[in-house]
C-alpha cells in the first residue's frame, strides 16, 4: 500500500478544516485572545503555515523557504527569521496579526510547494534521512510531525471560534 496518498489526503482535509473555521473571520476575531497567555487565531494560522514551510522547503527539500524566497516576511511586516516557537507573553502581545487574505495567500503558496513535493515522493524515500545532523528526523517522521502539528492547532482555532465573544462577530 502506498501511504503517500493517505498522508496527502490527511494534510488536505486538515487544511480544509482550518480554512473553513476561519474563512469568515474579521480582523478582530483573528486578534482576539481569551486571556493574555492565549494565542490568537491569526498567530496560530501564521505559525502553522510557517512551520509547514520550514519543514517541507528548508528541511525536506533543502531549498529556501517560501517565507524567504518570496519575501513574505516583508509583505506581512514580520521578522525574517521567525516561526513563532517559544514566544514570550510580550512577543505574543505585540504580534502583528496580518489580514486574513494575506495569511491565506501565503499558505496557498506554501501548500503548492508541499503538494508538489508529495507528488514526487516515492514510498522507498519515507525512511530516508534528509539531514545527517538530524538522524531521528526521517521523511516519514517529518510528515507525521506536520500532520499532528496542524491538527493540534486546528483544534485550538476551532475552540477559539467557539468561545469568542458574540461582540467580535460583527
């Protein structure tokens, strides 16, 4: 059995759920946090897209991330070398949430690269190690990490949509 179509379908299904959860979000909804220690939806979206970009383009394909190659950091007015890992409360409070259309345009470009990679991936490559300095990170380990990462954050996005105050739904 070729597992690659299953992985691709799972990535696409999870992304559809993520996009469906936010497609009608206002900028206020993207920025809303239930408390100062929570991540807003806009941050979660950006982080998920950045992490996919990093793992697929930089790690698996050994090429510049879409973020860098197409200067998305400039378009979104963000630091060049940032993925959103280990943010402090201060960083989260000052995070510049981009417009939803810009976030979705970035994710679309990243996802095109991801799907192109998966289309060319052969089952015998799943156990290969793309970087000798990270022998534990086989291709399949990276794919599993990306799958679980977005599913985790997609759940958080859906939860935030469910608890956001009615006031922000204008």
